[in-house]
C-alpha cells in the first residue's frame, strides 16, 4: 500500500497546470476556480456555470474539478451526469486517466491516487484503499443504491432543439428531482454545469 503524498494544489487550476504545464489560465477559469474552491470548502452547496463554448468550462469543472476533489479527499464518491451515457463515460475516463498516468513512476507527477485494479471501468471506478471514486451516467440512467458526496451535471440537454423541447426539459428536471437530488448525502454539494435545464 502506498502513502499518498502531501500536495499544495489550492485550486483546480493549479492541479491542471501541474498535470499539463501548457494549460492556459484565463480570467473565466480563475472565476470558475474561485467558486469550485468555495463548493469544496462547503461555503456554497450549489453552483451553476453558464459560459460560451470553448472557454474550457467542461474540462475544468467536469474533469479537473472532480479529480481535484479526490486529491483533497480520497473518500469522496462522485457522480458525473450528461445527456448521453457515452459522453458521461468520456468524462469518467478523462478523470481516471490522469490518475493512471501520474503515479510517480518514470518521473511522472504523483497525484497520490490509485485506481483499484479490479474496479476501473470508465463509467464506474473506485480508488484503491479508499471509499472514493467516480460513477458516470447518462440522464436516462440511474444511481439507485449509490450515494454520492458530489454531483456534477454537464450538458443535461444536448442541443438547441432539445432545449426547446418540453419533453427533454422535463426529462432533465425529472432526473434531478427523482435521481440526482435523492442520491446526495447530507452536506454534499451539487453542481449542475454548465447548462441547467430550462423550466
């Protein structure tokens, strides 16, 4: 069993830069980091982020954000939700892969996390010797029996046509009411991001 190293990544942006030194930190990402820090610290329990495309919000919020949460507490159980299972799987994979490639071997950065060898599928993986991990589901999926400490919802609706459809809006809202909200443990932050469903 390895001993997790101490880290001084005070923001998701600092972690992003440590993993990928060419990361460009913009004022928009500074603002996102500021609020992710507040959520992680328990100062706020819900955060909605709306920004134009190509601002880096999905990478920062739905990939680096959960990873940063896990570096601060390896016991956090995190759920990632998107409009389609394959996109949710991609988010799950994008959180998991930096852990596998930054384990201190071959002079790589050591994030202090290890994915459990018997539990590493993109849509459902756990950390070794910890309670934490990630479960990724599409908006039509479920989290039955899976309590979570943090919930990230990224693009619950895929396009403008769906956004104008009452059926799709109600589907996204229904997921939040009947699945998402009911799986959150007491004190858990939840972050619908970056496009909350219109009602």
